[in-house]
């Protein structure tokens, strides 16, 4: 039971990174009704960009590396919007999907060539002793990752529900034509959405690198799959659903790893997705249908 509780606690703390990745997929889908398959790869690219600062400036504080990762990931997100969405007709959803798949492969190949396909050490967010609560051990680095991702999600929710930018974003998500008639510029809102989600992704990529201790080019595809799983389980377009689903997937993933080992872990996470698709295809927080 102690091992089970330990796995659940560690999984929930690390699951906030999955929640942030899921929010990125969810927000873009909610605003543009399209899926950005290159989002997770851009998040890892942002983390690598922050790592470049660490390699050039050996004494750089970790917070500088993490902030650089977030900022450059936001720029990468904007570049993806320009290349894969801005000039492609809205009536061609398959074209945008395939363009983001191509961007996923391109970003992945760039990372592989620049790093020779080798994992690189990433600065730790905390390298001290863990907290012992009886027989339960609380990793301080995972706790800090949890808090950083929690703050990032709180800031995003504040922007969406307490600012004019958030009102414009929600208006575009609900009725883009009506939003245009009210004077809202769709291209501007879409571009800002990609910058916001890119910044979130950079934070998630940096936190994953900080908790694991390394960055690897092999992270792009698994994170893409996990992000899509979180988006589907939470409910397409639901940000609260993405948060809950990210924590759920993180906990189940760790339990499956303890139960069956790391080689079978992802297989059982996929079975969890299939169970939701069969018994609750709308996800945990399904969006109620509305009349146009």
C-alpha cells in the first residue's frame, strides 16, 4: 500500500506537466477547432532553447533557463501559427493537420541533428533531500514542478476569465463570425493564443527536463500522444477537463509502471483512453451542444 500511495503521489505531482500540455492542445482546439500536432515538439524545442543558455552560461540560475525556455517556446508557437495556420484556408482542416504533422517531424529532426540524437543534462529545479512523511517520501523537485505548473495554469485562467483578451478569445471560440462583427480581429486573437500556449508548453518542457534531469529528442512523440490522450479524456475544448485528466493520467501511468514496469506503462495508458472512448466518449467534462 505504501508503494501504491507513493506511485500515486509522484504521478499526480508529475501529472501537472501533462495537464499543461493538454491545456495547450485544448486551447488551440477550442479557439480554432483544429489540432496542432506539433505543440509538444515545440515545447521540447523551447526547453532545448533554454538549455542552450545554460550551456553558454554555466553559472546561469535555473530560473533563467526556465524563463528562457518559456519565452522562446512562445516565439516558436507564433512561428508555427504563421507557417501552418495563418495562410491556409479555414475550409481545409486536413491541410492544417498535415502541416502540423510535418512541423512535428521537422522540429524533431532539427533537435536530433543539433544534439546528435543524444540526451543532454538539464539543470535541476532542486537537488536537495526529499521530505519524509513517515514511510512516504515526497520529492521536493516534483513538488516544485507541481507548484510552477499550478501557477502557470492559474495565470492562464486569469487571462481567459478576467481580462479583455480572455473575453475576445472566448468570443472567437464560441462564434468567430459574431466576434468579427464586434470588431475582434481573428488573426490577432489566434496568434496570441499560439503564443500563450507556446509559453505554457515551454514551461511544461522545462519542468519535465528539470524533474527527469535530462532532455532527449525521444520525448517529442510520447508527449504528443500523452497530450492528445489528456485532451480526449478531459473533453475536447474543456480546460478544467484537461487539468483533471492530466493529473489522472499521471497517477495511472505511475501505478501502471509500478505494477507492470516501464516497458508496458504506455500500453495501459492507451487502454485507459480506449475505455473512455467506449464508456464516456465525450470525456470527463463534455461540452454541451449548443444551437448556432
